[in-house]
C-alpha cells in the first residue's frame, strides 16, 4: 500500500508542477482540462489507498488496540491546515499572484483593475469552495476513522473532487486575467516574486 500511495502522490506532484508551469506560461483552463482530470484521478486514487489502509488496520486490531492507535494518531496531528492547503493545486506548486501585485509598482489603473477582479470574481467564489473542501475533507477523515469505507463515502469524495476542481479553475482563470492585464515584463516579475515565496 505504501508503494501504491507513494507512486500516486509522486505522479500527482509532477502533474501539479506541470499544470502550474503551463498555467503561468499562458495555458487556459480548457487547454489544461485533461491534465486537471488526470490530477483529480491520481488524488482520488491516493485517497482510496489511504482509506483502504485504514480499513485493513482497523480490521486487524482489536477494538481497544484500534481506539488506542486512533487516539495516538490524533494526538500527533498538527493544527488543521489553512483552507488553501485543501486545494487541488496547492499554493506551493501554483502560488496565488494577487498578494504580490502591490510590490510591482504597477500602474494605478492596473492595480485597481486587478483588485476589482479579485474582489468581485475570485475571493467570493474561491474562499467558500476551499472552506467547504476543508470541512468536507475533515468530515471524510473522521468517517474513515469511524470505519466507513471508500464506497460508502463515494458521494462525499465526489463532492470534494468537484469543489477542488472548481477552485482550481477559478485560480487558473485569475492567473490568466493577471497575465492579460499586466505588461509582459511586470507579469514575469510578479511570477518570480510569487514563486520565490511559494
């Protein structure tokens, strides 16, 4: 199981990095659709392996042993990651560009245009999806620890994949908008700033 999981996670990481490079270079959501499909599939398969592993461990231990293992595992968990860490495209691979626009010295017109786009198109659509994904992923995790199988959780896993895909497409459209708005040299500087911080 470890090999199956590691293989899928490595493929997903490579797929994410490839999508990020293509998006920053100007690829559209439509051009990246097949690659996004593949990434979703890899992440869903990785989740399936993890859920199956949890079920096998639970089946091989006594109820008391499993309860003790679960308690120890939960005690080692760090605080829940920020909602952005529940994205299909993680910020470490595809950073958000908007926080770095102010550092560019872009024209007031460009800054206002990008700020308006972020306020009207990106934040109201992206934040709720990432927050829902965060909540749903945590619910799925608790359900798995309670003994639910991947088959039983298929609707929740499907909804989670949908939320993450929608969030990824919002992020990709935002990058395209920024790229179209800024002069090429400023966009290149912006990407350099954002990726250096990712």
